[in-house]
């Protein structure tokens, strides 16, 4: 019985099973050149132009390892709480495919660069630690193109620009028990790698790709079920959808008396289903052996210390510091650490404003809304961190600040410059305010009598009338004090 005609199991049946999920995350390192040659890694070049004898796999060409790629891989290992091996070794992973010109991939096998790490995630308010087996280095294959040519029905085209691009593969332990946990884990890994600038993790450009190993077992069972691997998931949404479908498919298969095959499958976003691609290879199928053209990679204590000292503060540590030092809510701290540029913008601005909470509110509210509307991010914000900090520091009436801020966004000018040019200065001169207050008192005799009769909440109404008369430019505290004096 094929999976496409098999009825999905009921929620009650699904609840009897437990998924077991592990992820293999492939990340393109943010180097300017390839891992074993000097060809550029830039995206979008004409096909087969960023190539040389080394990444084309021509006879006699020898690989030379990029020091920058190694340092970025070490940073990734440290950020994911791994131990860095003093010595690691490259190996040949042999398989034959049109976009793999050498007939093998240079990877790491039994001696990876980093191992025994973890990532902490939070799902539905529950913290969980996901083990990381290893982080190893390898070169990427090229790209087979099956669409957009007039004879694509007959031929596949090959672009080798990507061949030799430096990758790390992050292999998790099979510790995830739901598609939600897998989503949270991938989110955490992506955020950490972006923070330390190891990779842009741009999924549209293939800088972050994910394979998922998934099996199911009855709850309480100790032995893992037979796993299927779902390859090349290039979005968070597709990861979750593919896992949910695959979990359901495997349970339906077992419930109908069938057996799950150990195979590699592909997810089709158009149908929302996974389909079998080939039987799953075992490690021995790749005939791994040490790469004879590369010496073992040795990472000295001195080199490791240098790389460690160049590491920025990681997101988890920053979140904790924001709640402790700046007294921010956990949600706010999480929002402000979703990327390194946002966190740095906040700190630069809060340092000037002296009011971290108000600064956070402006960034998460007004600024975020305007940036989204313009299709910009914090790195292209027309309002600099310094200008936002100065605006908050002024402690202007809310209405006036809200009037000024969009003008700051539109022009890139400071609040002070806009106030000066448009005559929006705050009115705190008692002489000017007294005249306006006298008019408000005369125009609202009923509310004045209520206040004098003990209904003190009426003061908010009277202050509001003064603010309206001054277009929000009056100093609220000065207005309140003068009204109290006038009304006894």
C-alpha cells in the first residue's frame, strides 16, 4: 500500500507513538573564497565561472586548506558548546553524481573538528537540552539544474560554482520528540551562527540546509524504530511540515501491518508529502578513507585561545544580561536578541537614553513597524541608535514624541533638529502655560466644580485639554502642578 492512499492515523493513534528526530544541518561558512582554493564563493555569478582546476577536480590539482574556514568552524563548535579536537583529519567520502566532479567529497569522518556539544531550547515554556554529536568540515558539491531550460525534459545541467564552497555539518543527537522541538533547535542553531558571523544562514541562497532523520516508536519503548531521512529541507516551515507528514506516514504504515523502510526521502511542498528517493546509504557505502592530499589539522592551545577571545557574547548570555542589567521582561530580551545588529542597536541607544525599558518599547513598537512597512531591517534604519537614544532622553510628552518620530524616520534627522525647524519645542514656561490653563478652566466649569468637589480623577481630563491646546507640546508635570495651584 502506498503512503499517498493510506488514511492518516487519528490523533488518538498518533498519541500512542513517540517520534525520534535528529537533524543534520549543513551551513555555508562566510568566507570570501572556497575551502581548498582561491575561487570566490559569491552567489549569483554566471554558471561555471567561479571555478579552477582544484574545485573542478582536474587531475594533479592539490587542495590547500583555508585558515579562515577553520577559524569559523572552530567558532561554530565553541558557540555550540563542543570540545575542539587538538587533531582532526579530512577523509574522502566516495560517491558518484554529475555535480561532484572529483567523484568524492572531502569531509571529516571519525576524527571531526568538534564534538560532544549541545544547544538549549525552549518549547511551550519547557527548557530542553539537545545534544550535538559533532561539527565537522567539508566541501560542497556543485548543483544539478533540472528546470528552466528548453530541453530540461531530456537533460540535466550542472553548475560547479558551488563546488568547493566551505561547509560545516552539525549533527545532533536523536533527542527531539516533536516537529516543534526540531523547529526550535534549528532556530537556536541559526541564531547562534548568525550572532558569531560564521554564516549568513540565508536559506534562499542555500547557506543553511537541513536533513532530518525521523523514526517512531510506541511510547515507553526503549528501542528506536527504523528511520527515514528527509533530505534538503530549505525552510523552517518545510521542516515542520515534512516532519509532521513523515511521523503520520510512519505511524499509519506500522498500524496497517507494514514496515518502515530505511531510505532517503524528499519533501514536496506542493503536495505536502514526502516521497522515496533511494535506499539509505550506510557509512561503509561511501568507502571513507583518510584524504591523502591533506595533512591532519592541528589546533594548538594558542590558536584555540585566540579564536575564543575573538568570540562575541552569545545570544543566551545576552538574553540573561538584558533581564538582569536592564530589568527587561523575558519576552523583550528574547525579541531584542533575535539578531546581533538588533541587540547592538538597543544597547547603543539605551546607553544614551538612560531608560532601557522605554528604549526597548520604541524599538519593538514604532521602529519595528516602520521598518517592516519599508521592507528594511535594523541595519538600514534611517533612525540611528544615537538619535533614538536622544529622543527617549528628552522625555517629551508621548503625543509630541509620536509626532516627531515618523519625521525622524523619513528624514534621518535628530529629534532636536526637527523640533527646531518646525517650532515643536516643549512648552514649560509658566507664563505661556498659565494663559492656556486659564482658558481651559474657563471653558470647562462643570469639570472644575467636580474636581473641587473631590473628584480628583477629573485632573486627567483637564491636563488632556491643555495638551490638546498645545499640540502635545506642554510639559505634563508643569501643567499638572499649575492646574493644582489654580484649582486650590
